């Protein structure tokens, strides 16, 4: 059984790990479902304690905005653990401030007691934190994962675009239905008017 003290990554096998993480991206057009798939793979492949996603306050992904921190709001985590969430750690909050407003894809490493966080900026979307329950993994490994996080950033942006377009389509359909009812019904009685009568007549 692997423990925090003996976890090792063979460089020859790490390409396979990266490929599995890449395959987990893009399996859904839903941001939440796509991130959940990626988180599950990342936790299993990298032996993580947890993963967290915080979205920019300006990003609307259809979720309630709570636990706000430095321009971000908590969106999703892989597991609900008893350890304090990242946004309650001063060191992590400082990194949040450094990464805001996520105009570029960057990465930083933060150590909090026995935990090590790799914090990646998802451009114009938010940030994702990978939590290791040990300090054995070299901080330089954060850069090795950057190509994967670049693809995750692109996929997240695509999911948000799809979500926005779907909302616009639904809104337009609702407006169209409302205008049609206004054109074919009397505003006072709500009964079909003369226009509706003529339309149904022919």
C-alpha cells in the first residue's frame, strides 16, 4: 500500500499519467461534470488528497456563489475532508491575490504545514488547486503538469461558452413565446383575440 511517505513517480510512467488526465478532459459539455471527471482521474493518478476549483466572481456557471475569497468563489472539490479549505489559509489567499484576475495561465506552489498545493490559473475562468498530503513531490513537478492545465483551461472556457449560449437560446425562446401570447390574446381577458381567430380560421 502506498503512503504519503513512499509515493514515487517513475518519469518513464509519468507520460501515461499525463495522457490519462488529458483523456479525462472534454468528456462533457457541462463544466461541473467535466471537472468532476478530471478531478477523479487526477486524484487517482497523482495520489492527491483533494482538488479544489474556485471561479472568478465574474464567471457565472449556474452555481450559488459562496465562500468568496479574493475575487474568487468556491465552485467544486473532489471530496469533503475535515482539513480546513484552502481559502482559509493565509498562504493560499496570498497566492489567490497574486493570480487574480487570471489573465494568464500561471502556476504557483504553496506549502501549508504538511500539505503542498499546486495552484494553477485557468485563464479567464478561475483557479484549480491540487492538494498533496505530503511534501515529497518536488515543487518543480508543477510545471510538468502545465500542458494538462492548459487543456483544462481551454475546455473550461468552452463549457462556459456553451452554458452562456444555452441560456441565451432559452431566454430567446421564452421571449418569443411571450411575444406570441401578447400578439394573439387580449391583454385584459387573456382570451384569443381577432388575430388569433383569423389565424385559426385559415
